[in-house]
């Protein structure tokens, strides 16, 4: 097996327990007011994910408290993009989620990060649309984040950004359709990208293609810690492909978060 280990460094993530999680508005095609999450079940699914990440995967989890009136704050992947001591804060496309920004900003500064805001008028939804993969930062745009955020990230982190256009509303964030799996490999659902983005991805990485039915179950929305891949259940093909390559897939039930258009990855923000 190659390149799936991150070394001895403990992976640190930020999560938000679903104390006030609910579905109060529709801002992506998955969200329907008449299909609200069962909050008790959501709490159980979140706790299970927390347990898998901390015990099986050995991650260190920092928590932010959920603020009432911010029902999507559990999706901490969207809080920003963190590298070293720097946190690039999100600027959400939808006003309902913009309410989360000051709370995430406060958490970042209280936890020792220097917080930077995106250029005025430039929408940026954090790790939802920006994923480090090998030497590059892969960045999605059009649905939520604006392409102006790509230049900003490139400058702030002195990194190469590969801009990837998202073309299907169902995969509105990059982390819903692309999964970095160590230095040189990604899993992705081609149908979520325009033809040029597909070419870029295949040019830079060894790829695992995810099929439509599993992409619809958010197969790509997985947390990768060393060789452990914590993905939503019901994605046997991706699991089999991962196993063949030496990864250890662990599936978790995410039904109540899928109703809001999120799964395991959306519920975590990488801190290192
Ligand atoms: N309901 C949330 C939204 O539409 C879900 C966010 C999912 N987060 C993610 N990183 N894909 O904004």
C-alpha cells in the first residue's frame, strides 16, 4: 500500500454536536421542509461518528457549541479552511448560514488561530469547497464558493489551487463529490464536474470513480484518517475499491444528516 499514511501526527478535527440541529429552510436540492430530520436519531448518528473518529481512527476532536437559530452549524466543514495557525473564515452564500460566521470566527480566535476574512463580496464555504490533496489545494466553485476565493487561498497559503467547476446542484460542494485519499489519489464522481475539471483531476491524480447510486449516497463525503476512511453506509463499491487498495473503510449511518445534504465529512473540519 502506498501513500495513505499521514505519519505519526494525530489528526485534529473540529465538530459541533447537534444540540439545535433541524431543517428550517431549503438551500440545496436535498433539503425538504416536509422531510425533517429526527433529532434524536441525528444525535445518535453524530455520537457514533464521534466515537468512530476518536476511538477507531484515533482523531482528536475539538468541539464548538451549536448556537440556537443556526440549524446547519453542525456542518463544521463549512466554517473555514485551516492550515497551521491560520483560519480562512467562510462567507456563506445563503443568509441563513451567514449567521454562523461570527460564532466560527470567535471559536477560531479563542483557539489561537489568526482569522482572515475573504475579499469583500467573495463567497467562500470553507473546507466544503477546498480540499488539500498532495501538492495541491483542490477548490470547487460556482454553486456555493466563488472563484475569487481560489486566488485568495492560493496567496494566503502559498499553494497551487486547481479550480474545479461544479455543474450539478445535487453536488453543490466539492466535498460531496471528491475525496482525497492520500498524496496522489482521489475518489470522485465525474458527473458532478464539467469536462475540463474531469480532465484536470485525471491529469493530476490516480482516480477511483464513484458510481451515480453511491455518489447520491454521498460516498465521497468521507473522513480520511491515515488508512481509515469513515464514509456513509450503503456504498459497497467504493468500500470494495478502498479495501483493494489497502484502506480500511468504516461505514456510518448518516440518514438524518443526508436530509440536509451532508454526511460524515461535512460534520468535521480538519485542523491540521
Ligand atoms: N444544509 C447545509 C447547506 O446546504 C449542508 C452543508 C453540508 N456541508 C458540506 N461540507 N458539504 O449548506
